[in-house]
C-alpha cells in the first residue's frame, strides 16, 4: 500500500511523516516521533494508557488512524510541561502520590487535563467519570481523584 503524507502538530511542533494509511496514531506518536510517554496497553480501546489530546479532546490513540489527524493539534504527556515547568495536574499528581507503577499515568494525565480545561467546579462524581476510560491496575484511583479535585479547586496554578 502506498504511503501518504501526514502533516500535523504534536506538542506545538509541526511534523510531516509518510505513513501507510492504516497506521494508528499511537504508532506514529511512539515509533515515528519518539514520544514514548504515550503507552501501548490493551490496543483494544479499553485501558486508556494510550490517551492523548487531539484538538483539546482526550482520544485513545490506539483507536484512531493517524491520517485522520491531518492538520490537527495533538498533545502527548511530553507536551504538558511549559518552559521546563510541570503543569498543575502533573504537580498535583506528584504531591498526591497519584501513581504506583506509573504505566497508566500518562493517559490519566491527558484525560484529566482535557477535563480540567473544560470543567467548572465539578463534583467528585464528574471527576470520576472523566477518568472512567482509564484503567489503573494498581487501583490508585482515590489519590488520582484527589489530585484532579485539587486542581479544579484552584490549588495549583500554571507557573
Ligand atoms: S492501548 Fe489504547 S486503550 Fe489501551
Ligand atoms: S499506577 Fe500502575 S497502572 Fe496505574
């Protein structure tokens, strides 16, 4: 099958890659561009480890053909920090000990950051719903929810 050109932005930089049309977004992010913070877990749209943000919405990158992202803006976990400073949700995860093995953490952070960008004074249930597509095998959910809640309560600011 002939390769096609994909032009898109990842973490604010422009990229052009030549890929087979059936290449998944997660493959391009990890294998072509080297953003290995995005994890491959189940590859069946169940675990959320591969979650990235596409035009601001959280998307499971194992469920999307990369070519569908033509002209779009993708953010991976590597794109959350600004000028070497961690984002509010990253700092809050650190302070709340919201990870154990850390495999799910990049996807959790991406789902949480998309939610926080839109959320206005959310309830705890809404926070839980925001990460319902992300599985943590270590069951660290309570500390993850507390970390997201702290950011939505304005306890962490962009530096
Ligand atoms: S690897 Fe994409 S949802 Fe599990
Ligand atoms: S911290 Fe281990 S899977 Fe979530």
